[in-house]
């Protein structure tokens, strides 16, 4: 979905097609809208109009009640953001989470892909298990892991005599790592599947030639596999990064932002500003900043990775 | 050669160990869902002494599981049918029409992939609340909007590989455009339709945030919504919570084993296209 920068450019309609459709360019236009219209309508009502309207709301003070006053306040909401300690905290927490989780998810996903593409007897079973968490909703997985961190970890602490397993999710640090562990467990299998597809598209002759030349497994990985898997790396980075920034369900069900909002991520901060404190205009200003951050990070990241990819 | 064999065996052992770690959350959830409340606190790690089916009976009733399942099904299937129909039509027509308008429309859909849900959530809910288009049908309409970018993008990419001569031959044979689309084009799109179905199912079935904002009537809740209320009501009653979670996961696991091949293929294609 990221390679779509280029617009479809093509030759004009074929002679025959023109012959049939020309009698009325009106008829042609009607047909065009009959096919394209329904999707465009839903897209405009659900995405485009709310998006533009949201930018307007971000300059107002408004409590969300339908008939209440919407008061224009200019840039005040954006100025207030800089003094909002919780927002700034959530912002950096989200950035830290995104960096750590994206590295772990991709590292582990790639390692798993390398492993299951070897001739292992358990290869298929392992793929099935690694991918499974990905299909289940984040809300449900967060609840399952709440049980594990709270109940199972303290049982393990008793058996193994490891005190650091106690009281997970009750400090900011363990809450952070709890989220990282949950997301790595859920998403590593997804990136694995993409890496497997990339590994399998590497021409076999290339690897054989390297083997004949006497290259080691490490140098094969370093000089052939990694450069050729770079496009898959781009895709996985893009998907996981925007996923990490937008995370809400897992955050809600695992820690609900606690203890004392110390694990509250950006999406939850926006949600709570809007629905707990009824500050819709202010929440919308946060949402606009949120959009700019997500879009910028995604574009920069794809640009950087594209430059490194090789063709073969 | 023996070095290589030993290496494979070593990998096999490592792999199975990691596999067990990955599977452990499901295992521990399942065994504890069959215990009584005190058993869970005394022996979290052991197998249950007996099978406490009453946990499941209670969870099933309090979750109103059948109702929730039916709602999830209705919303997921309804959204997907509309998205497939309208996105395939639009994808085909946009590729076959070479004009600035067509390019601009496609470019808008693709750019919108960058817009996070939270950036449109508040105005959208306000707008929909004003015109009273909420709950199940409103939700389906909203999925049509939010799913449009990805679905259109996948169809658009696929149609480009379908030869134009096919359209022309059908027109010569006297097909109208709608007949051409229904009888010739849509069947050719089957492989990408399958991919779209898989990706949309995973997303819509599991989605929590949008339904939580849109559904406000009793008896219309989806499985994730019911699970959220249920879990809030029974915090620290792990025996019921775990039985409920297991119930919620079972349909997904069945779907996974029934369609594993297509799911893996769909997910891969959806990402790399």
C-alpha cells in the first residue's frame, strides 16, 4: 500500500471504447459515477468531511453536546498543549514504546522467519503458533495478559523465587514492558509471515553460488539475505510503527493507562480528554497534532528505507 | 554434513522451546478457565483437579454470547459485502478511466491511509449523532468509509493486471457495462476479493473502539464490547473472566484453522501490495 505514490498514467481510451461511449459524454460520466460514487460518498462522509471539520474544531472551544455553543479561540488549544504535562508525558511514552516495540517485533519476527524456513520438522506447526495471536483482538489479548502479569507472574515468583516477577503492571516501568511484551508476542508472527514471503523470493542460485564460494551462514545472511529482504523490512517498519503510535485497545485492556496515567499512550490521552473531561475542541487539537506526527513519521520512514533497498 | 544436521537439530529444539513460550498464554488461560475461584489463587500453574463447566455456563449467559456473536457476524458480513461490491466497482472504473479526475480520486483514497482513526473520531461521532445514524447500520456505513482506502487500493492494483481487451470483447458481444462487470470482471477479481475479505474480517471482527462509540442500544453489542463490560463487572473473578475470554477466542481459532492457507496468503498480499 505504500508504493502508490505514482498516479496511473496511461494512453487515452482505445479507439473502440471511444466509439461506443462517445455518443454522450454525459452518459459516460453517469456511468463513471454509478461505479465510483457509492464508495466516494461513504469515504467523504466518514473520512474527508470529519477530517476537515476536525481541523476547524481544533480552533474552537466546544464541549461536544450537540446544541452547545462552539466558540472560536484561535490557536489557544495548540498553545495550551505545550503546558499539558500529561499530554507531553504520553507523547514521549508513546515514542519510547514505538521505538522499542518496533525493534523487538522486527528483530524477533525476522529471526523466527530465518528459523522456520530451515528444513525443520516442526516448521509448519511453529508458523501456525507464532502467527496465531495476531488474529485475536487486542482488547481480548490485553485481558489475557493482565491475568498472566498479575496472577501467573506472582505464582511463578513463588515457585522460582524470583522477586522481580511480583507486582507487574503496578509500576510505570513494568507497565511499559508489559505493553512491549504483549505487542511483541502479538505482532512478531505477523512480521514473520512477511519476512518468510521475502526470504522465499530470493533466487536459490544466488545462495548456492555463495555457498560454492565458501561463504559462511553469517556472511550469507549479512550480504545476500538482509539486502534482499529490505523491501519487507520497509513494509514491516511502516505497519508496526503506525500501529504502535495508534495503539489503543491493548493499552485500555492491559493497564488502562495506570498506575496514575503513567502508561497512558497518545490515543488514550485524546480519548480521555474528549470523553472524560468533555473538552472536544482541545482533544481535537491533540488529534490534529497526532495526525501530523503519524503522517510525518510514516513518510520519513518509508523514504529512508526505500533509499537503502536494492534491486536484483 | 553432520555439523549441518546437528545445527538443524539444535534449531529444532530452540524453535519448539520458543513455540511453547508463545503458546503458554493460551494454555494457562485454558487450564485456569476450568478451575474454581480459590483454586486459581492457590494453584495457578497446575492442571485443574476437575472441570468446572459452570464457569462457561455463567460466562455464556452473562456475555449473552449468542446475541453478541450474531451482532458481530451481522456487522462484519454486512460491512464486507458492501465494501467488496463498491470497492471492486470503483477500482475497475478508476483504472479503466484515464482522466485527471480519476487520478485525483485515487490519490485521495491512498493519502487517507495516513489518517489515524483518532483524528476523525470526534467530528464523525458528532455528525452521525446529529443525523441519528448510529448503531448497527450506522456502524456498517462507517466501516464502508474506513475500509474504503485499503480495499480500493488492492482492487485498483489488481485490475491493472487484467487485460483491457476483455472489456472490449464483452462490449462487442453486446454486454452493458453492468453486465460486463458482473459477469466478466468481478469473477476475475476473485483472488484479490479473497485477500480483501481476510483483511477486513480480522480488522472488523476484533475492532473495539469504533463500536464502543457508535453502539448505544442494549442487545446490539459485538463480542469485544460485551467482553469489555463483562470484564469490568467481574474483575478479580478470574474463573469467569477466563472462561469468557476463551469463549471469545474460540470462533477466531476455528476461522484460523479452517482458512489458514488463505489467511496467511491474504495477510502477505495485503502488506506487500
